[in-house]
C-alpha cells in the first residue's frame, strides 16, 4: 500500500526529539498560506517571523532558569481548511514538540483546532479569531491577542459623538457573517448608549455582487452616517455603489475593507474621507514613552523596526497591516509570559498570561480570566488625499479628522479629504 | 381473449402523424410479421406498445387490461419483452449480466434472486449460442452478437409477448434460419407470442410469421395470413414502390 | 459459492485497518489518519449514488451539512439532561439521519425525474437555496451558526467531551466508512446493483427491461445521503464542535468527493478507498511542498481522468487482474 | 414611498437583468448545441472582467472598446478548450462533460491567480450619472444595458440571416438530421462552443461596467449560479429565452428585496437569494423546459 511508505517518510520528516531542559522554545503555527485566508495568513507569517527575529537577535532570546534560550518558529500551510488544521496542530504538538500553538486565521478555524489543543493541554494563542463566543466555551488554554469583534465600531461612535453632537441618525449595514454580526451587535449597543438613533439596520449575504437594493432603501432612511462592512470585497462594493446611487453622508466607516491599500487602489478618490477601524495602523504613536506614562511594561521593536523586520521576513516590499501586528505582538506576549512563569509548561505560562499586562508597538495587551483580550484599544483611520491617517483615539492619532466627508459630486470634481 | 389489443391508436409528432388509427389484435402464442418501409411507423408502433410513447388517441390493452398509460417497466412485468432496432446493450457489463437483468426484472421480478437469474441467463445464452462469449463485455460484441444477446435478454424476461425490432437485419441467411428455427422452438415450449418487425418481406417473415401486418405511412395497410398477404396487390405495389393512390 | 461474494471487502478493510493501526501506533498520526479516513468515507458514501448511477449531485455537501446541524441541535437542546449521557450523541445521529434523509427524499422525488444536466443544476440550487434559507430566515442561529463546545463539556464533562472530539468522532467515521463499504458491496452484488448498472448504461433500455428506474435511483440517493448525514454529524459536528453555514455548505467538498471517486474508480468498491488515500496524501504533501498550487494540479487531473481513463485506478486494476487469483478480491 | 423604492429597484433590476441575460446566452447556446452544461461558466465571466480591467488600467481603453477584445479572447479560449478537450466528450455521458468544464473553470481561475494575484481589483470609469427621481443611474450602467441588447440582436441576426447561423439552428433541432443534410456538425460544435465562450467572456466586460469592483480570480462562482437559474428560466437550450430569463431574474432579484424588507425580523437579502433558487426548483419541477422554452 503506497500510503504506508508515504506516511513512514512523513514520520522521518518529523522534528527533532525534545530533551528535558529546554534547549529552545518553539512556536507552532498552522498558517493560512493558501485558500481563502491566504492574504491575512501571509501578513501573520511576516509578523511572527519579524518578532521572533527581534527576540533572538535584539532581545537575546527567552530567559528561563537564568539562561537565554533561542526562540524557534515552526509552521505549515493549513489551506484555510478545517480538516487540515486539526491534523497539522497534532503534528506540531506530538512530532515537532512545540511549546505553544498559534491559532490559524478566522474564528472558525481557531475553533476547529481548539479540541486538539485542549486534548494535549497545549497553550493555544488566538491572533485571528475575533469572535467573543470562543471565550464563552470554557476552553482552558486559549488566549486572545486580537481585540474582540464587539469593539470594532465603538471608537468610531465615540468619535462622532464628540465631533458632531447633531449627527444622530446612524445606519448599520453589515455582512451577514458570524464576525460582522458581532461587530454590528457591539455597535448597536454602544450607539444606543450614546443616544444615537438607528434609522437603518440590515445585513447582506457573503459573496454579494450587487448591493443596489439594500443601498436604495438605506438612502431612503436618510442617515447622518453609516457603519458597516464585513470583508474586503463587499466593503469595496459598498463604497462604489454608494457613489453610483449618489448617497452622501457625513461619515462612512467600513470594517476590514477601508484600512487596506487595495481599497484606495480600486476606488481612487471615491474612497476619500472613508474611515475604517483597525487593531493597528502604521503611524500609531505607541512607544516606550507612552508605555511609561501609562505605567505599562514595554517590550518589542519600535514601529519602524517592526516594519523593517517584517519586510525582511517576507522578502517583499509590502507594508504590515494589523494581521501582522497582532500576530507579532502575540510572540512578545508569549515570551514575557514564559519569562514570568520561568517555565515552558503550558499551564504555568497560561497562568502567567492571565496576570500579564504590557505595551508594544501594537498597543496595550491584557486578557481577562477567560482569555479574552481586553487591554487593546482599536484606532480609526481615514483616507486623506490617498494617505491613511489615524484620526482616533487622540492619543494615537496622526492627524485631524476630515468631517463631514466630501460628497461624491465634489469627489468627482477631484476634491480630497485633506483638512486645512 | 386477445393477448394484445390496439384500438384506433394514433401517435403524432408535431405535425406529422407517425401512427394513424391503427387497430391490432394479437392472440397468445401467435407469431406475426410486421412489414413496412423505413418511416412507415413500425418502430413508433413498438414504442407505443412498450410504453416509451403514450398515444394521443386510442387505447392499448394487454390481456384485456388497459395499459395505455402504464409506464414501460410495469408493462415488462406484465409480460412485454422487446429488442431494439439499433441494439442497446449495457455496454460495460458482461453478456451474462446483461441477460440476467432481463431475468431479474421481467415477469419473474421479485420472485427470483440474482443467482437463479444468472442460471437462467446461462440457459438463454446457450440457446442463442453465445455461451463462449458470456463473460465478455457486451460493448465488445459484434452487431450480430449484440442482436442475439438482446434476444436472449428479452427471452430471459419470460415474456408473454416478444417484440423484435429488425432482430435479423444484417444477418447471414444461415444465421437467420438458425434464429428462426430457434424462435419457433421457444415459441412452442414457452407459448410466447412473437412479433418480428422487418423492412422487407424476406425469408425471415416467410419462414416465421403466420400472419403479416403491412404498415404504410403510419396506417395499417394489410393484415392477413402470410400466404394471402404476399399475394395482395397493395402490398406488391408498395414493394414495387409505385405511388399508392389515395382512397 | 455464496461466501466468495464477500471477498472483495477484504482489501477495503485491510486498508482501513492499516490506517487505524498507523493512527494508534505512531505519534502525531491520529489526526492525519482521521483526515484520510474522512476522505475515504465521503468517497465511499458519495460513490453509492454518483458512482453507481452516473448522476452528478453537486449539492451533496448539503447532506453533510444537515448531519452537522443534527448533532449540533441535539447537543444544543439536550445538553442539560446530562442523565442522557452518550444518549445525546445517539439522538444527534438519529437527528442527522432524519434530516439528511428527509431532504434527500424531497430532492430525490423532485430532481430524480430530471435528466442528468437538469439534475446537476437542481442539486446546486438545493444546496445554495438551503443555505440562504437558513441565513435569511435566521434558522438554527442563521449565519452565526452554533458553537457547542461549552454544551458538550456540560453534558459529558471536560474529559469525555474532549475524548469524543479527538478520538471517538474519528473512530466512528471509520466505522461509517466500513458500513458504507458493506452496503456498496451488497448493492453491487444484488438486484439493486443490476438495476443501477442498467440505468447508468442506458436508462431507456432499463425501463423497457422492467426496471423502475426512479425507485432504484431514489434508493441509492437516500442511502448515500443518510451516510453523508452520519459523516457530517461525526467528522464536522462532534469533532469540531461548531457549525457556520458558509463553511458546511461549501460546494468545494462535493468537488473533492467527485475527484476522489473518479480517481479511484466510479462504481467500484475499492475505488473510493484508493481515491481517498491518493487524494488525501497528495493534498497533505502539496500543502508542505507547493502551498497554493493544489487546485492547479488537481483540475488537469480531473480532465485527464474523464478523457483518458474514466474507469479510474481500480477500474484499470480490475482489467489487469482479470483471470488471475486476485480477481475475486478486486471490485 | 415604498412604491418609489420598488420602482427604483425594478429599474435597476431591469438594467442588471439585461446584462445577466446576455451573460447567460453563451451558456444556453453551448447547451443547446452540444448538450453540455458549462459548469465553469463563471470563470469565463471572470476572464472578461480582467480583460476590461487590464485594458482600462494598463492601456487606458474604455470598457466599450474592451467588448470586442473580450469576444476575441473568449472565442480563442473556446476553440482551444474545444479542440483540446470537449471534442472528445461530445455525446459522452453527461458527468464527463460536467466535470471537464468544471475543471476548465478551476484552471482558468488558478492561472489568472498566478498572473494577477488574489486582490479584489476595480477600475473607475466615470461618465456621469442621470437622476431619475426614483433612483440614480450611472451612464456606465446604461451603456452596459444597451451593449447587452445590441449583442443579443446581433446574435439573433447571425442565427437567422447567415448560413452558419442556420446550420447551428438545424443542429440544435436535430444533430442527426443536420448531419444527413450535409452540415459539418463537428465544425458547428466547435464554432458554437467558441461563440458561446466568446459571449460569456464579453459579458464579463459588461458586468464590470455595471459593477466595476470586486474583480478577482474567484469572482465567477455567484455568476455561474445566477446563470443556471436564468438559463432554466429561459429553457436552458434557447439563447433568447436566456436573455428574457435574465430580465425576469433581474426584476425578481431587485423587486422582491423591497417586499421581503417588509417582513419583520427576516434578512431580505438572503431571502431574495433563496427565492431565486426556489424558483429554479419550482420550474424544474413543473416545467423542466423552462418558462419560455417550448420544445422538448
């Protein structure tokens, strides 16, 4: 039987044997290098490699029992498929003898790996699954770095509440997916709390090709501003067809889509003034000084060091986005926790992570007892003259908010959203 | 009691009338030759009888039970077996399996298991003289062998009425005589009524049929004992190809 | 000699046994073997309809999906009755079979009257339509699906829940595959097999030969759907403990099933096993060697198979061993 | 109020429906002549979208100019696939041609992915808008609609006024008969397949005129499904049936949204999707030859 030989071969390929006292610390990761999450997966890969490099070369390794041991990164391609995730995670744990597993991208894939990780009592760190529900399942070993979905549009609402108290009519139009619905729920609650009036609340299916019907109803609701989105493709479509239907509002914030460069490439100046929430953007002002002010421990490369390491790691000249940053920050969190616990035993490290609180180029990091991320606040960016400018929160902002955003008629005449 | 009875059966395709008000009457154990040039409506008639088409007008009875709207498989269960003008074997299966299908789902359906069916198949395969080919894949047979296999498959259905569509076309006279002889034997021992359909009046019909039905432009032109039918001037005209003046 | 009928099951079971032994014997092999068994099982179940009738059911994955929902709902609604114990899983399996069975009956009754092309389109319609119904009418949690890890822990306790997900779910998929193989053999060797063969080769002739084609197509269709429901309930439900509609109604799984069956040999008994192993391992290795190129490699393979050797690996093998001592074992 | 929205959506639906219809004619032509369902349909639409995108961004050509280009590219692909693969599968069991076209689609997607990557691309061809009180229509959409109608008319003329067209029709009626009457059926198969693919690729351009974003290798899926529903509406084997099927589909898809929106607690958008597939099944159940399809 052919398979037998292939499998035997596969074993021999298996990693080195693990000796009592750690000669090194290994991070395992079933990365999404192909399939539907390939983009985010590549970013995460670069982010992790960058920070591992920093730990080994700048930080000098992980300090356990008084001696510094090197950090290693072992990953496979999970093809963004759940069957593959489970088998790769087990291989990482049993064959490659990794000390921690970083979850693949998306809440779904993160969940599919959870039972295996729990079985082996392996620490399972989540940098790509934003669902709050993961942390309501009573898993012992999952810890989250990415901010929970419910908080994505909270900052945006605070911002508008502050800059334009007269803008009361908000429209919510999100993708009908697990993640986007959670963002919508969070936004709805917060909007009510701030006394906004929700004049429109609808979703549209994944893979939608024409939003016209939804948008014409939305137009009829006459909102002051719009919160919505889900993935990149529908966000792009959303903005474009708003232009086609000449729907003009004071502000438009789209999750997942607006923060990416490809968004502006595809839409040109139609994207002027459009905003998007992000876990991290190049330009955020997190630094050792800020950390000192807030009384937080600082670790990791500065923002520009990170960008440099990231580009080296991927060997491409592309900018890291928040997928990269959160994955990188997760490496730093793990390293600190290991040093805190002075051990690589998952249970001890898990406990250390519970009490860990620090700041890096990615911003604050702190989890509650369920492992859910609570210490990281998001930023809001806006397209201004083809550049991404962070406009909220004030402590992270790199520029002023342009408000209200130009109408599509003005944009057609070439107007850009650069504040004077 | 008639085995099969057609009452003023008419089948149209769009404009043209393929079968036009045909009455037909077949007794148990009869052997009949249906004759007619290409396009005279023979095959359509067969398809109406075996249920592939339902007629626009008229009714079909089998053993005095109306079957006009009965699906083909039910008619097979009642005892209607047929072969096709262009043979339609189950190509990827062996000759034995092909014939076994007939045994399994014919009049014996439900009362016969696979093993018995295979035994029965062997018997009929031997009868038509294909024994040495029985484990060959049906698709690989010669046209003549395929026709013989179809006859065996139809016989394995244990029908009361066997409709054969050009079963002897393209056969060597020697084979035809053998087949005709064979059919006669089976007819005797199993009391099957047989209808052989051929384009031309030929030794097959002469040797085989007790009665001849001549089709022409979808109508039944002549229905008489073989000897008379052959002498009938209308028939002679048709086969000399002279135009048939309308009456 | 009746016994000889069942010889062909031997190589199939040897294959499954080898997988099981590797999984138990070698560290870190369990989940990989589980993946291979999943592919074999899906192939074996899919083959019963697709392979034996020659009808392409693009909506096949919908039956797996309903299986997952069956398990999810059972655990979601019954978890507080922990005295039911593993009975909850049984309920889940029954629910999975009932749901998959009902859908297959409805679809079968409608679509099986249609010709191959219309049938294929109709089944795509069923799969997509069903998914949008769930999302649009907010059935079973709508697009947010159901996550039931917590309920499993509450129902069975952390230890047991985890064993169910990481051990028993996989073992039951293996058992389902074994049963599917047995059913396949029973069909091929029996009256049903003859009927399906006949209608696959020439539906018109089959009718005239006395075969109630709709009935036999329906038998194969429903059987195949029930097995799919069970596989879904175990391999996606109990094992992964969550269900999101877009993931379980993903048509690409039907495509994988098609490739597996065609590769191994449509309508054969051993085919799905061979196809499942070849496909699963090839896939696993490609993820290591050429990430991102899987499809570009598999698509041409499909074309080559359908054009050059539609009978698949086992089909070829069957011709090779004809007349040798191996013949009675290869089917 | 609601009526204005309904009117607006129906207008949009009619325009989009025209494009959908044109995008389905190729599928129906191929099925009509070769009895092959092109499961890879969407991938060819995608190729057209990229032709439009590339010509616009790289060479600055308007989508209008891209239509003939796409037609040529499509026919080339059509001939290529026909002589390399399909030729061997005409008359073979349905499943083989289903799988073959399916695989072709995947190959196209993966090749385009290698060339352009997986980004969602878009282009910005701004030719202004007209405001018809009930809704707003960019001129690009109107051009897309007119283009679709024009192509449909041209196909009609080709069918009825040229020898080749007549030959194709005769093959659709009865390939055996046509062969007897001395039609080179083999060549007609090749030609129809090529034209069918050509139309499909060209429709990709028109679709981007309607929706100039979201252009990426895997965009085709939804269009394959829509095309199936539309083709069945129009009777699968008839290109004009397909065109009118498209109009009907567009009207249903957009019109029903406004109505579903009145249901409390439901998700109108997903329900419109569900409706379109429900209609598909209903037609297959009641009248498999399609609403407008006449002959068996």
